[in-house]
């Protein structure tokens, strides 16, 4: 599963630092299974420009509660990979 490979490689567990990291975040979000997609989107949106974010809730989190939202999303991804990516 592509999501598991990306997550196990640490994609999304640190801030994006360039185009390659941004592309990997997009791939993580695209490959995320439905039950973890919201967390993957939150992590990806943390590195996007504000005008690239379409969802209102994600936009609010990006503007006002980014650090906590990303920390929670990263934890969700870690737990998911521990249980579903063997």
C-alpha cells in the first residue's frame, strides 16, 4: 500500500522543506484510506499556501490552530500505521 510506505518513510511527520516534500505530502493525502484521509489532509495543508486550501474547517485550522491540529493529525497517522501497515 502506497500510504503505508510513505507514512513509514516519515512523510508528513516533519515540516515540508521543498518541492519534493510537498509532492510527497500530496501523494500521502492521495493514497490515504478514507478513515485516515482527514489527518493526511491536515498535515498536507500545514505546508500549503493559504489560498490553496478549499475546505473551510481545514482553512480555520490552518489559520488559527495549526500546531495542535497537525500534532493530532500526525498522532492519528502514527496510530493508523501501527495498526494497519504491517
